[in-house]
C-alpha cells in the first residue's frame, strides 16, 4: 500500500479550539505533517477542556490526533523570526484568529507570501475577512443562529434549538480543508500559493441548500419541521410500540412496497396519497394514519418486517449504541491511539474516508505541548542545544 495521500505536505497550524483544529486534523488524517504552533504558556486552550483520559483532554484529543506540537511566542520578535524561518519550509499555514490578529503580529498573508511564494495561507473565521461583521466574535451557536441553521431546527412552535453537535465549527473546518486541498492542486499547475478566506457563517448558508432554493423560487420562509422533510413525505420519525423508527420513503416504488408490507394497501388508491406531491400536500392526514400504524409494532418488529424490502428505514441510536453498532465496527470507525506517555490508549472516532490504495486515518494520539521542539528547531532549522535552552529560558519557546 502506498503512503498517505498528503505525505510530504507540511502545514503550520496556528489554530485553536474547534473549527481550525478540525480542518488540520482532517489533513493530518490524510497524511499531512501538521505542526501545531502553540503559545509556550498553556498552548491551545482546548487542552484544558474536560473530561480527561489518562491526563489528556478528550476535547483536545478529538481534533488534534496525529499532529506535532512546538511552542513559539509570536508576541516576541525572536518568536516571530523563528516562525518565519519555519514558513520557509512549509506548504501551508492555517489559522482561525479574528481578522487582523495576524496583521498586528506582522505575520499576515502579504508578509508570508513574500517569504514563501508557494505558501498557501488558510484563514477560517466567524464572518470572514471582509464585510461589516468581519471583526465580530463568533462561536458555533452564533453562526448556527445567524446563518439560518437554528431557524430550521427543532419542532414547530418550540424554542430555538441548535443542531446537537457543533456544525458551525465543523462545517467551517471541512470547507477550510477542502479549499486548502484545491489550492494545493492549483499550485501544482501554477507553482504559486494563494490566500483562502473561509467564513463559518458563509458555510452555514452554503449548507441551507433547498431552504434557500425554495425561498427564491416561491418566497416560502422555511421553519423547523422536527424530523420531517420539507418536500418529500413520508420522511420522518414515527412512534413504535417501544420507541421510534425513521422512515425515509422517497420513491414511488418504495411507497407502494411499504403500503403492501405494512398492511395498508388501500392507501395506494387514495387520491390524497397516490403520488409524492399529493402526499406532502396532505402530510397531516397521512402523518396521523402512519403514527397510528407504526405504534402497533415494536421497533424490532418493524425492523424485521422492513429489512427484506429495501425500504429506507432506521432506528434512532443513542451515542453508546452508535459506537457499538455492528456497521460502525465493521467500517473501522472507532480507533485506538496512544495518549500520555504512550503506555495508555484512548478510543476516538476514526476517519470516514476510505481510499483503496492509500491509508487514511489516525495512527498517533495528540502531541504533548512542545513535544516536537527539538525536531523542528534543532533538526529542521539547525539551532544548537545552547540557543534553544536560552530561548526556553526567555519564554520564546
């Protein structure tokens, strides 16, 4: 098997917390050498977020596996000089500071581009580098709310609800990684790097898909629908005798098959439910019928009934059920990596990307703060032990 796809690509990672670290973790899983550049005092604040396993933050672990860590005080001139020397050897820099922070440090795109014309500079921020809100602080919930996600999440008439995981941060991270990969491919043609500007709020808008399309087409402002699909029925969760089951019947042949196997073939001749648009137009009436129907069997009984039919359905799994699920286990989606001194291990979610010829995924745990200072300062930059010791004493590294 060949080396990982991004083998030989070196990324200087100035990111903290979630959006930026998630982007660089995806790149590390793909084989990039991700060098996390952290403040000497404490490093990434996420290192202090609990819960902890073997003394390691599981929050930090979840988005920083497989990276290297060096310490560098960018607020000091000597620290900035060290960073610029590292830029000479880098393919990309990724940061998720508020716009203007890197300029104040004298390390923004124009400066780094002069240093390394092949460098790709990726900046992921709440609202992007331009626009009236560029300087506003943002966290996941803020961009979920302002980007429209909260407005279409939850149940009709209920209080505002965020998506149950940090889609604001994670979408920003995914688009940052995707954009950086595109820039690497383009550099292969042009020989020059470029600047990538990713706004977390933009990413939420990009994910709204048919809610925006419907608004432009009809003027309809989408709202929360619970588990219902806005234009296809029946796609939602229905109660069973002991829980819930999700039905996702989007094709006519599946609807016909469901009605027959569920013992409600008479619905096939009911003009309200004969085709997809009619079923959505009469959603409330169909919903009442199906809720009464599904409650007559347990979830296991529905599973046994539907499995041979090819109809799309599913149980609603809790997190403990997800990680133990035979499908997740068979796909290798739970990995174990060394943590702490390497004598202990921790479990985490593996990469969902499966390539036929090149491996992808975590093969190392998160780095200790400054664990790789010697590798990059002495071996890469050629500093001797004595100046490194002086830099440590001065709080530069």
